[in-house]
C-alpha cells in the first residue's frame, strides 16, 4: 500500500475506500465484514470505532490480520447472569 492516495469511510456506500496512484480502488463492505467476524455488539462497536476513527488501521486489520483474534483480544464480553 505504498502507492496509496487516500483511505476513508464512505457513509453512502458503507464501505472503506482506498484509492491508489494508478487510479485503482478497493472498497471494503463494512457491513459484510461485521456480519462475518463480529459475534456480539462489543465486537461490532470496536470495528465501528476503527471505521470512523482510523480507517487505515481497519483496512490493515481486515486485509492482513486475523480480525477474529483481534476482536477477542480487545473486547471483553460478560453475560449478565441473574
């Protein structure tokens, strides 16, 4: 990604879009990603935070990392038991 021009979240398409110097573009459907990897609202919230605040980190996580392991590491889900 050394030829990257921009990386931003497009609210109209719900995609994180990467634009490169050679006029190519990658669009990551954030809703599809959430449906695949997020098991609960805390993991969805973590992905949403990255999408809005650090879309490049989101892209790096999705394209080169293992998002399930990351989400299990950074989110703590505690069930409310009576």
